[in-house]
């Protein structure tokens, strides 16, 4: 990044400790089960597990075969699972998330075994914890005595040196949509783990209901456990709910890492580039983290800068290669042994990122990306809403993308604080006709979450309306109502954005090369609300002066000063931000930028990395 | 170099007017007689000469001195030493021991001991009354002055040499002994010391040491190579009308409680025997049956035996009791004649009962014994049909009927329970024969080396550790040996024809001279294996309790501990001992006096390079002493010696200090647990000690002990508080509010105290309101839930569970409610708890879709119902089914006034099928 970092940035604590801890625990659990065993792993645990312990480690601990848990019913004896199980060893170990569905599947497996009279030992390892409901299912299905259970406290997966993920994508849906708070304790335990390793925290801030509950759960665990006096490595903690800020994840990401995630989907810190990028038949899996030098430099850059940077990099590389000329043998020798490998590596990555960028460019220009961005920016600023609505209608009717359309609808609703009833009806009808009536339930979910709502006519304006209605005739009243409704469009988001200056003044040109503020991650159009709140709270050391904001967000904010005997001044500037419900790469980039500006270092803990597609996919309800 | 002479006169209970005495003693100022001067002998290194007159049941005059001291003694003795009736001829010298002992004194008759020192003669006339009060007459010179029973008068010419008088006197106001010590101005700080009610009115620290030192050896009695001492533990608090006569007495070892059943054999229904429980110091804990428990019938059997319940309180109303005993958990076992064993706790509340077998009801129990084994507490009985039955562990009751003893009819002459090779056996003497009974067989055995003319065995005793056995034959011979009857230790002729009332082993770990204590009506005999013996006269009925390291002698007015003097104490206190510890003690004493002799003694120890040993000896000896003043003197000496040592680990010193403070605290007569330092670590770990304190409801003391020993809170203070609170909630006379407040104030938020446990206790006692109040204090709402469920406060439980934020807990409650309530109520309850409701919905979605439907129906949530039908239509595989489901959805949407959804649905249903149906 062109911007120079402040010199005194504190050192980040070593997060790989988390990995080692978890690996040791897994190995311990496996060693508790002597003999050869087959391991069934929940499909979404596969990649996280891969980051912790690879196959050879598992094999070392007598794991014979690895299977993926798939929720296919066991119908007959000829079914492939039964076949697998018949051939499998006498000990079967399941490594799963505590989900009722999976447990039910295991029950079916056990019962099928019992039916054919096969005796086997079953072990279920729940991660990160087991739920009573799961045990209840085991009991209900009559296999409680046949299986033994254990817990693998795999709470935190460090994705990068400043990103930790809980890898719980269902947290968002379960907690915010279904109101099921089962994961809150998990989040609390994760925080507790961080606290016991890197604490004690000197200050904890938070906003949102779930944050508050997480904080309380953590507090409780701290009180129950024994306290040790340690050197604090993390000073402050900020907890934030996803539902505080839905706008940010709904926007298109234009920072390189976010774009890669939007287009190629980064999974557990790892992206799979398809043939169109690799320009061969095979697809390549690439780890995207700070180890990758090229990526590390461009990940936080606005996409428009990436090409320039990459070509500069290519030129540098060429110069480095060119050094070979005119070297004597000895110099050549050192060059080959020391530099060449690095250069080659860099070369490979560079070409990969260049082709990825090309691929991104292709996709983005094809669908009139600029138009889309413009609409988004208009929505954020609240200009020309009519045009935006027509754009969205067109988007829907052309069936460009089911998720994209939904995203725009939601963005419209969130920024406008709900759609006018007639807009709502027409847009919804068009959407259903375009993408299928089964999205009816999706709409119901979105409404429940407040992502896509209808403005209740006269909810806030009834009094005024009735007064006015008496004075003028009906026709005029309709117009007036419209006018009032547009008044009401001064929505929460509008108010918030005004209060916090989220939209930079558009008159001046925004130089994306030398960003002034966090808005650069959205091409200078919008400062992410979540990051802005964090900035403000850290600046003010609390919520004083932000009362209006918290009222608009709907409260549950807190700031607690913890026991702080002798934390290093460095630690005070390391801030743990925990997103409950997921965060986007753009937000992480924005925080990194903020850190550089203010001399902080942020460590982002999130329940999962999210983006607009993941967010909305979690809310779809057309699964058959 | 230096010589000290301590002359101590002890006068018991003779004087009533303290003032008068003080006056008198003040009058005595101006006497210039120093025996110290007299005894200074050039070139000798005599540490001390001690003349002790102890007036109690036994009078003994003894002087012990080293070789060079004999000169001094000779000089004294050369003039005249008279031992009263025993006469000078009875002063004997045992070989190797420079010791003079006056023996042959018997207690019953008044004794006269006469000492003549050159021109001066001191004569004591001692008489003992049955209660042991002594009257003292002192005569000096040729004059003789009679004294009355209530005062002591002494007269002396200018050369009478009392250095120290100690007078124990009975002050008329309080019934407590006060002490008056008198010291002549001859010593450096002569003063009057009056100790009353343990308060020093006029103290002279030197004097206290002097006194206690003097007493230490005063009650030592030689037995073979060792000494035995009898230390008074307590003056018993109880006042028993008839002493211990006609009573069944059971006292638990390790300073445990004492149970007393009066006149157990009286059977007339009008006056039943009384059962009382006392602490070891005689403080009454409970009288039986306790007043409040009268309404509760103790057990059905008992009431059927004695159908009329209108019995006066404080009386035993069950069947005749044969034997009393204490279990290891401080429970009282009462073995009745019909074989029923009733178990009571320390406070006399009935706990449970069990029977020793049906056949016993007919044949009756003749004798019973309660014994302790590694497996717990056991009971053994012999029935009227001369059969033995054993229960090795009363906690896990398994009755074992032992095989018949050949030729045994009626009472066996004596028997004992042995634990050997992880088996419990009974050793029984039947006429001239001795048998060992185990599970299957009855084997005749012969004690090795028992002289053939000894006759049949009439009494036997097994040691505390079950390792040794003592047999007493009808001819008065005492055989001791290993309990496996493989080896004989000794055989002694006691010259006593009568069968002893009690016979107990008296030994300590690493005992030099184990002995057996035999008790007859008026005599206590300590017989060692070296043919030596000590006789103590007994004034009244006493009971012997075998301990790990001695024997407790419980009398009606006092309790004493008879034990072998530990080697280290011998080394230090033996007169003329040159052990490093003894020298160190002397050095410190001189140091306190600011005398340069301290350095000489110290130098001497250091020359031998044994200062470390000296310190260790002092510390160790302090641990074994019972008197705090002696302990202090020894510890001070040790601390003094420690200063001259580098690299000496203070651990032993510090631990001993701590342990002694704790032990002294529990020995306090109000607490009444006379534990010795040997017993303390042996079986009484700290945890057990605290448990015992807690069990006896000495909560403040227990907390102090925990704090003092810095036991982590959750193991120590918190545990005590928990017990206290559990006990507190049972107090019926206080209101719920008051108790809750008291508990909260005390317990606060001590770590590890769970309010829910206390609340559970309150609930058990039938105080649900109090339980709920207490639960409010519980910080962790998760802990409140199980109890609330138990109390059927399910609504409250649910809201607490939700509050805790623990979804598992919420789910537990929900599951419980689901099974417990009818469906309607259940749904209504959930409705008020959105968190629980959504949790349950999630569960239903996956497990019980029908319930989910009911749930929505209940709430009239038509929108959700519509959604539900749509979702379930996906699952239906048949087209007709799907259509029906979707139609229901339309109906529901209509009801929900969601026209939009209804219409959207209607049109596509008929035209395009929902996705997934296409394949059908």
C-alpha cells in the first residue's frame, strides 16, 4: 500500500499457538481410541481439519480410512454406506458438528448395523462442543448406550496472522433468523480461550444483543475458572453483531481479496482457481495469506490499483532476473541457491494473480459492473431512488443472478428503511416470477430478519396523516402520504450515515491510490458502518457521544473496564474485534487500514468469513 | 559450674483464701536462703537437682543426678534424707541409672515424707481424702504446727529454703482452680504469681518455665529403659452423681466423644437407663433421647417392644443395651440384647438400625464388641448359644456366623477380635483352651512359651494396630506376644489374683518399652516386658481408652493420658542429660537471663557440631509435649539455636509451630479433642480434623484453622461455610428471611460455596420458600435450575435457564416440561419464553414436524403455518399430496391476510409445479 504505516505498530501475538493446541487435543482424542479406526468427518469440517492436521498426521494415529459424512438416508443393505461400513474396521469414529441431522444419520448407521447383527464400537467426537439436544436424539433413537461421545474443543481456526475464524457459517442463520442462541456459548468459550491465552483484556466494548450475551457467557466462564496473572498480549476487545450493519456485507466488494472471495469463493483461507485462471485443464488450490508475498501486498488494494501494482511487480521481477547477466560463476551460484527459488515462487504467484485479475476483469465488465456499482452508490447516498428501482427491475427481469437481484433488493430496503408497499409488491412479484415461486419462503425469512421489509403505511405517520387527511381531499391525501413516506425514508441508515459521516463528499475526487479513509474499500463511496463504529468507540474510549447512534442501531451497547494491572502499552493497541455472524474481507481490509492510520493492530475473530452471496444463501429457503 | 536446685511443693486443694496467702507470702520477704549457693560445687557440671514432691494419689520423692552430682546429693543426703514411712532404706539405685526412687508408698494411708537438710528439717504430712484433696502440714526445725484442712501454714526458721511453692487452690467464688506460686527473693526476680482462671496477675516468665520444667520430670515413672508419664488432659466438665459406677462407657479413640449409659441393666419400665454423650473433656453434647425427637419413633421394632410412648425424656426407651461403641465416623452404635444395632449421630439423632441376625432375638446377645479394621467399623457379638457373629463393616453389612467353639457353653471367659491377613478372626478362651475362629474353622492355639502352670486365660487384649496380644491368666500371669501367636515377648507375674477390669496395650510408634495397662478397682498397673512395673493408685471408677500412642484414663473427675515418654523428650528433660537438645534449652534459658553462660553451652554444642540436631530435638520434643508453656520454651530454644545455623531448613520448625497451634486449639477443653502430635498425622489428616470440627459444629474454629493453615478457600473456608449454612437452614426457630440474610452475610461470594446446595438442603428440610430465597443468591443461574425443577417451579426454572444463556440448560428444562406438562400448558409456557420457543422450534423442525404445526396452530400464526405447509409440500413425493399441502398453505395465507402470498401461490401451483416435482 502506498500509505506508509506508522512505525510503532505493535507486534501481533502468535496465533499459531491456537493451532498447535487444537492439534494436540485431536491427537490425544485419537490416541484414546487404540487400534485402526475409520473416521467420518462432517463435510464442512474437512477444510478446517485440513488446516489443523493433514491426512498423514491422521494416518499416524491409526486412522485407516477417511469418509465424508453425507446426509443420504440409508435405504437398503446394498447402499454404499452400509457397504463401506461392512468393510470398515471395528471402530468407527465420527468427527462432526453438533447438529441434530448428523446425529440422526449416525443413529441410522448404528441401527442399520444392529439390524444386520454387526457389532462395532462407535465414537462421536463433537466439535467444538456437544449439545444436550444431540444426546437427546441419541437417546430417542435408542443408541445412547452403543456410542461414546467426546468433545474436541476446536473453537478457533487462525486463517491468517490477524484473522481467526470459528468456521460456524450456521451461526448467522441460527442466531439471527431462528433466534436459537445455542452458539452464543460457543462464541463465549472461544473468547474465553483467547482470554486465557492472550489476556487479560483491559477493556471490552460491544454492541448488539448477541454480543452482550457472548460477553456474559465469557464473563461467567472466567469467573468459574481460575485466574492466572499473565502478560496481556491483547488489550481491548470489541464485540459486534452482524445485524448491527447489514449494509456493508450487501455491497459489492472492490478490494482485491474481497473480489477474489466474491468471485472464486475463498474457503478456509484457500482458493481454488479454475481452468480459466490457470490456463490449463487443472484447477489450482492456492493458500491466500500473508505468506504469499504478492498477495499480501495487493490484498487490501482497491482493484483499480491492482493491475498497476502487478505490472510494477513484474518489472521488478524482471530486473531481479536480469541481474543474472554479467554475473561471474560465484555470484551466479549464490543467486541460484538464495534468490532464484524465491523469485521463481514469486513469479508463479504473480502470474497466477495476474490471470486471476484478468478473469475478474472479464466477469466484471461483462455484466456492466460499473452500472451496478453506480446503483449501489446511489442507494447508499439515497439519490435517484426511482432510477435505482428501475435498474433493479431490469436486473430481475433479465434474470442476471438470483442472489445479485436479491442483494440489490435488500440493499434498497435496508438503506431506505423498507420499501413502499406498492414497490414491494411489484418487485416481489417480479422476482418470484423471474426466479421461481419457491422464494416465497425466502422472502418471509428476509422479512423476519428485517432485510427486506415493506413500509407499513402510516405506521409512524398516522397521526399526521389523519390530521392532514381531514383538511384535503382524497387525491391530495395520496400525494401527501407519498410525500410523508419519502420523509420517512430518512431511514435509520440515512440518519446513521449522516451522524457518522459515512458517505464522503462526492464533489472532490477520491484518489484511490492514496486513500484518505476507510471509504476506499468501496471506491470512496461509503465507509463501512461497522468499522466506523469501531473507530469512533476506540477514539472516544467508550460510547459517550454516540448515544444517538446506538439508539438508531437499537442498543445493547456496553463498555466494561476489566482488571488491568500491568498490561504493556503495546498490548493496549492490539484490538480483538469479534464479528458475531460473520464479516467480509472488505471490513478486514478497512480495519487494517484503520490500524495503520492510528497505530493499532486489529485481530479479527469472526464466526465465519461472509460476503453478500453467503449471507443471502444462508437465508434462502428453497432447499428441497 | 552452675547448679540449680528446684524444690517444688505441690499442695492440692487445700486453701481457700487467696488474699490471706498473698499476705502471708508477703510477710515472708526477707528470708535469705539460697540453696543455689549451697549447691555450687566446684568443677562439676551439674545441670540440676530436682526434688519434687507431688501430692496426689501417689507421693513420690525422687532425686536424679549425674555422677558428679552425687557429691552434692551426698552432702545433702549425708545430713539426712528421710522418705517418711518408706524410710531411707527404700531409696534404691537401679543399675546404669543415676536415679533414686522412693517406692513402696501406698495411697490409701496418709503419708509422711520427711526431708532433713542439715540444721533444717522439713516435714510434710500428707493425707489424702477420697476425693484426692490434700492437706499439708509443714514442719520446720523442732517446732511443729498443726494445720487445718483449709489452710496451709508454714513456719520456718531463717534457713528454710523454698525456692518455689506452687499451690493449687480452690477459690470460693468460681469453682475453678487458681494457682499461687511463691518465690523467695533469693532468686533474681522473686515475685508473687497468682494465676487465676488462666490469667496471670503477676507474672514472671522465668518462673513459669521453672515451674513447668520442674513438673516435666516430676510425673515421670521409670519402666525398664523407658519412662512413663501420666499427663492430666482435662478436669472433666461433667458432674456425675455416681461417678462412672454402674455405667456402660464408650469412648472413641483419637480424642473422640464419650457415650455414657447409666445402669444399663435396670429393666423396670419406670426408670429406664439414661444415655448421655459428652465430648472428651466432659462437655455434654446430647442426652438421649433428645427432647425434640421424642415424637419420632426410633424404629418400629423398638416401639413394639415397648408400646407405651409416654416415657419421660432423657431416657433410653429401646431394649436393653449390651454394648456401646463408636464408629470411625463418630457414630454411636448401641448393641441391644436382641441383636439390633441402633446407630445415632454425635448429637443423639437416630440415623438407622440393623440387626445381627434373626436367631439372636431368641438366644440374646451375651457380649458384643465394636472394633475398627481397615474395612471400617465392625461389630462382633456372642449369643446365648455361644455362637459368634461378625459384621466386618457396618456400612456394607454382611453378617458372618462363625463356626461353633467345641465345648463352649454360655459365656466364654474372654475373647477378642483380631484382624490378620486381611481377615477378621475371633480369639476366644474357653476354659483352659484358646481357639481362633475364622470364617470356616475353629483352630485350637497355644501361646508360645506360656508356662503350663499359668492356668486358663481370663482376660485378653489386642493392641491398637492388631499386632500384639496380651493374655492374663487366672494365676495373675501376663503373657505378651505377637497377635499371630508366633512369638512371645514376655511373661510377667503381676502378683494380682483378681481378673483385671480392663486391660489395654500402651505403646507408641517406635516404642522402646511397650507395656500393658491393667486396671483393677483401685489400682492401675503398667507392666512392661522387662518385668518392671509401675503402680498407680486409682481413686475412683475409671475407664481406659487405648490410643495409638498411649492410654487415656477417664475418671469421674479428670482425664489423664498415660504414655511412654518419647525418646527425644527423655533426652532433653532427663536430669543431667547432655544431649544437644538439653544443652540448647539450657543455653537459651541462660540467654533469657542475660547470662554469659549461654555462650558456654552454645559453644559446647557447636564444638561437637550438633547444633542442627539440637534444634531438631527441641522442635521434635516440643511437638510431643502437651503443655503449651513447655512447647513454647522448647520452640524458643530451637529458634534461638537456629540463629547460629546457616543453611538450616526452617520447614520442620514452621510446620511444627503450625501444627502445635492447631492442636492446642482443638485440645482446649471447650472443644475437647485431646489429640497428640503422633495421632494427628497418623489417621487424622487435616481434612479429617476439619471435618470433625465441622461435624461438632465448631465452625468459627474450623474457619480459623483453615485460614491459619492457608488452606485454599474452596477446600477449607468454603467447605466449612457450606456446612454451616446447611446446618443454619435447619434452624426451625428462625424465619426464612432471617436465615437467608444470615447465610448471605456470612457466605457472601466465597468461591466454591454453592447456594444451590444450601437451598437443596433447605428444601430437604421442608422449607421451599427459604430454598427459593437462597437460590436468588446463586450467581450462576445454571446451578439454580435442577433444584427448581425438583421443586416443581418449572416456570421459574425455565426463566432462570434462559437467563443463564446456556442453551443446553434451556433444552433440559424444555424436555423436562414437555414430559411433565400437558401439551397446552407446555406451549403456553414456551410462548412466554421466546428463547426457549425458538430453540424448541429448531428441534421440532428436524425431529417432530407435527409438533411444530401444533405450535403454530396454538399461536394462530397463520403466516408460519402457510410456510410450514409449503415446506412440507416439498417433502411429499406424490403430486396430489403436494397440491393438498399447498392448498392448505393458501388457506393459511388467506387467514394471515397475506393475499399476496396466497395469490402467488395459487396461480403457479396449477400451471408450473414447484421445483422438484418435474421428475414425477
